[in-house]
């Protein structure tokens, strides 16, 4: 889409506009500003190769917002600012596709593909057919209409003839341009088909945030992407970071007197046209083969590497490349005769839901776990799956004895996709959620805003065991050799009854136990002793305080001189800490108001654990000596902990929040409130990860 000359020119314009951004960009430069922003969106969302920092992009974006607010008559529908809607969507009207979205015929082996090729040669009368092969993306299908170069409608697949009109949410997808120069090819109206995805990294990050908030994670990237299209809050849709691949031109109307562009005589040409116009098409993944043998080999190669892709695919799509031949071959009422999907080995399977057991976690959450007839899915035998909570069971209409569809996509934990009501015999029974704890028999409690029932008895044996398992885990106190199985064994044998008991463990009593020779005992003893040296923030995280993840634990560690200082903190004091809201503050306050928890901490301190905030000795003479840093958002290449370690190794000091004491705020994607606060303090320098590394001398 952009040549090297274009890139150089836009870089010059970027530098010029950034210089003017602080003082103010004039209204007569508004169109140039829009073009520059579109260029950088293309570099970021299509090529994954940004040329400016997030902060620099934000400066230009803010400048455009300001200009449009001051000059509303200059706002255009394809302006980068017009993606985000201000209000909730009340409903999604049904719209008819210009051309029906048919299904594809499926194949599962090379014999099926040879048969497809035979039929294609018979229908066309040709001895050899040219095919275009591309990935079969596993997301939510969309249909897009552009008229006079502007995106005018986005719709879900629906029943193939009609779908839901979801234009507002489609506009949140940054890899979809709001306008594209179809008119340069003489195209007045065009309908494009594509797939909306959430890449694996963004899906994992989003689920981590849900879990931290005590919410159930999303089942898989495909359902998450498809579901996001119909979310009524477009801001929430934007937060999920959807991406889109477009892979098919289903219809186009030319301007009067215009000839069909050469690019629209073949499927491969249409993918190139879309790529050149700024869309993310499978231009780099597509391959063209004469004959079916090369197709079969490429499909096998792609299946082998599917788990290395950043997004989910479930097969390959093979299409007759020539549009004239496609027209000649035609279609059935169900699928086109000129295309076929080669499906990879199944990662779904059906089985029977035998029973549901209820497990209690370290925060008291009662989680139902479905017990299944073992079923092989994607090379793994699945016999047990979490079904999250009571509401999930009701939404899926799950019953004991049901046939259910189970899915395992990539490295995602298996999920029950749905029950199969048509297979019921009448012998199925309802799943009854318990009213009392299945372990200690205490009455269960559920907060109004939550879907989770909890056992509030902190002495509940199940919670005690889960808290110990969390305490010794790698990201907490990292006591190697003390995994889940050993914790449960020691607890059952009454060798261990609580967290402080880890540090008074009778090692002589372990002698002779199965799996515990002298070397294993010595290693465990060393690991327990080493855990006493862990810094305060690791201990705070290890305590398993609800809603307190690793980042919040660091914030808490930096806020006190001694962990027990939190006994004196009010809810207001806690909420004054960086990124600690009312819910998190309430959980922390509740923990430190509990007498048993205080007694546990006192025992841990007597055992030699570090409850004081011993600030790291600052490195002197480093490139960052005397400078203070704070990191926010998702950095491109570094974890936040890695970036903080680099800063400290070079003499820098990490602060817990934005203030006048802060020298540098290093921002990544989804920077949030810290960035907004920093912009209001003139002395804080806002930089990217790359600029931070330059300061250290590492780049």
C-alpha cells in the first residue's frame, strides 16, 4: 500500500506535525494529519512494524481530536477519530447480504482433495486446474460493504442470507480501514468477506484480567471474537483488541464505463488488491499451485506449524483461482463447487457428561467440574473440565447424562461448547448447585455482583490446601520440590496443616516416605530456607489476597516499611495507592483486619521471612543513576518485571505511582490512567520501551 517513498514522506510529515503538536496544528493541515495517522495505523495493525511510539501516535491523535472539536464541519466519516462510538448500542438490526454467505464443503484427507480436483477438472474440461490456498481462520465471520470508498456496513454471517448489522463494533477493529481507494480501480460498491479474530496473546491477557477481577475466563478465541461483535458497548469491543483478515470479494459494482480490473480476474489477484488497499488479507500466507499435489503438501506443512501461529486456524481453504472458471463451475444451494475446506485433525469431540463435582479454591470459590467419558481431542484425552459457575451451567443448559460438544483449541484449556438436547433420552438429570460447602459443610455465600458461590470459612480444609499450594508456587515463594501433589500428601498425613507449618516441617519425619530419599529431603529443605530471602512483594502475592496480583503486590510492598503497617490503613488510605480501587481495597482491608491472618504473618516473621521493605541497594555509576521510572501498559518485547530489573541494574529507581518525583514514564499498549496523570505533570518525560533501552545504553 505504501511505497518506500511514501514511507519517507510520511515520516517527514510525522516529525513536522509532532513538533507542532504541542503548540497547535492549524486547521488547514487536518487532512495531512489524518493521512499520517492512517499510515501509522497501517504500520501498527497490518504490518506489525510501528515507526512511532504509542505516545507520539497519541499526541497526533489528540491533536486531531482537538481540531475536529474546534472545527466540526471538517469531520469526515473515515477520520481515525470516528471509530469509537460514545453510546451503547440498543439493538442490532437484521440486514440482508448482497450475496448469500454459503458454507464450504469440507475435506479431511488427501483422498477428499483428489476427489475435489477430479470433479473440478470434469466440470471445467481442463486437464490441470490452478488453485489458490490460504488458511481457514477460526473466528467470527463478517461481511463488509464499502460504497464510494467508505465503510458503510459491517454484518455478521447470521443464517447466510441475513445477519446482524454490527457496523459500530466493526469500526473498533483497527486492521479494517474506514475508507479504501476502491475508486482507483473503478469500483463504486464492493462486498468483502472476512474473519474477526483475537490473537492468542491478546486473548490470554484479556482472560488474565478477567480472572484477576474474579470473573470467569472466556472459553476460546473464536467464541470471544464472535461474541465481541455483538457486545452492546463498543468501548468494551475496542478493549478486546479484535483483528480481521479479509479473504473474499463476493460482489462489486463498477463505475459506468469502467472495465473489470485485472486483479479481479483471479482470487489471488483479489487478495493482492485488498492488501494493497490497506486490508489485512492472507497475501503472505496464500500459495498458488497448478494441480492438487502441491496443495496437499502445503496443507500438511501448515497443519504441522499451526500452533506457532499468533492466531487460531482450523484448516486450509482451497479455491479455483480463476474467477471465470468459478462462474462456470457454479454452486449448490449449500456450497460453491469451486472451493473446499481442508479441515485439520479434530480439536472438538462429543462425549457424555457423567457427573459434576464441586471443588473449593483458595479464595473459597466453589467451582463445578464436569466429569466426562474420556474423549480424545487434538492428541489429548479429556475427562475433566471446569464449568465455571452456576450461571454458566444454566446458560449452556447442561444436565447429567447429556451428550456434549467439547473443544480444545491450541493451548487453551478444554471447554464444553454446548449440550446436544436432541440427543437426550429423558434419563438426564438437573445439576443441583450445593447450598453448603462440599468440604466443610459451611453455608455458601454469593455477592450480588458475582456469579460465584463462596465458602467463607477460612479454616475450610480445601481452602487451606489451595492457599499453601499458591504460597509455594513458582511466581510466589518459589519453593521447588514442593508441588501440588506433595502439599496434598503432607496435608493428608498431617505433616503440614497451614502456611507457617512449611517452616517448621519435620524433615526427619519425611525419611522413608515414598519418593523422598535423602537427596529429595535435602533439596526441599534448601528450597524452603531460600524462600525466606524472597522480597516483600513476592510474599504479599504468595498470601493469596483476593484481587491482589503480582503488580498490585509490588505497589503494596512499596507503600509500607513493614507489612503489618497495613493494619493501620483505612479503606481511603488503600484507595490512594496506585491502581487500587474500592473492590481491591476492600479485600486488602478485610485480610489485615482478620486476627488469624495477623497471627500467621507474625509466625512467618519469627520463622525468618522478610516482612520489612528492604529497598534494593541502588546501583551507582549506572546510566540511569539518580533517575526515577515507572512502567505502564503492555511493552512490546519486555515484561514489566524485566524492564524494572533493567532500570534498577542501571541505577534507576522504580516508583509506585505518577507524581512530581517521577522522571520517566515508559508506556506500552493500553497505558491507562498513569499516562493521563503524567501528561498533566510537565516534568515527567513520557517515553517508549525503545527510548528507555536507549537511555540504558543497550540500544
